C-alpha cells in the first residue's frame, strides 16, 4: 500500500494540476513577503544541508535543483529511465516545475543559492553517488566494482581532466550562466569570507563555498535577509549507497595524482576565481604524488 501511495504521489507531482497549484503557492507567498528560494548547483556539493536548514527556519518556498535548462533535464531524465528508476528524485520534480516558470515570472523576486567545491573532491564524490545511474562505466561487464577498478577508473578520470570540458569546472557556464544569464565570473568573489552576494535584476544570488558552510552559511543568510537571527545548521548525512560510500572513502584515501595534472586542475579559471592561494596550496599538497 505504501508503495502504491508513493507511486501515486510521484505521478501527481508530474501532472499539470500539481504544477498550477505549486506555482500558485509561490505567487501568493511571494506577495506576502516570502520570496521563493532556489538552491541551484551541481550535485555533491553539500546542497542538502542548505536545503534542510532553510526549510526548518523559514516560511519561504524552498526548491532544490541541479538543472533548469530543459535539455539538461531531459538528458538526466533519460539516464534514470535507462537505469530502471521508477521514481525520479525530488530535485527532478523541482526542476520540471521551475524550468519555465522561474524566468517567466515577472512580478516575483527570487533568491538563488549556488555552491562551489574543490573540484577533485566534487568529482570523486559525484562518481560514487548513485553510480549505477550516472557512471555505469565504473563497473565491469559483470556489473562488479572492486577497489582496484574504482581506483583505476578514478585516476583515469582525473588524468583526463580538461578545464574546457570538465563537468565541475563548467557547470557554472553550461548550466547556471546559460539558464539565468548571470555570469558569475563577471563578479568578484570574497575568497576569505567564503561567500558573495550578487544582485541582478529579479535575482539575489548567493555563491557559497561548500568548505565554508560551517563558518559562513548563517552570516550569508542573514546578509540576504532570509533569516534575522542566528540558527543551527542542519547537517544532512546521506545514509544510502553505503557500499559506494566505502568505495569513495577508499579511493579518497589512496588516490595520488601527478603534480603536473594537479597543477592544471588547481590553475583552472574555476578554482582561481573562488579559492585563495592558501586553500589551493593545501589541496595540491593533499592530492599530489
């Protein structure tokens, strides 16, 4: 019975009635002073911690998405279908709801929160989160994944790094800038503070380092006027995919990359724009052979 109810809820979430109802709630709440908040970033950068914290302490409508560009939503949806996933995760529901509405809504002001993260940590974390959907090449022909194969595939992925095509380094250009028409590289970033707030038209954009969530999130939300008082950050700990979490931890502890490749990664435009020399030096020391 529970499975049937969940399936019905999922089908409802993809219906026109659901979208009209949700858009109506966004409109009404925004005109009561509760502007919608969209946590909009690539995966595996700590966004669920932001999402759960804001949901607990605000009355604003809160959404969590990785993609808003229609082509990207369709591309990722096909991945879930190919992997046999019956119910897409909630971030896909939010993506479908907001994809056209966010830009089309003329009278609504939006809070946009996006995160940046050390590219090697982000790449490895993404590799081992739901790999049967997103990274099927990790497995051998029999569908197995052992430590040696995981280490070798991760090493190859890092050695193939190209700053012009890498997903982590280019998500901002390929997704965020393309959809919102807001080029984050045109605005300075406070690397020591760990966050920056940008006002562009109907968007108030918060750019936050994943590594600075603990020290900077509350101050950033107060500066944006999403909250008024100090709050407790609600840390989100994923308890699924335990098998792949162990593999991720093994690879993270054992991977070593040649210094020329590490220097290429940490001299990318993405890293240099959002991180200072102290952070970069520590990361180079962590990963280099």
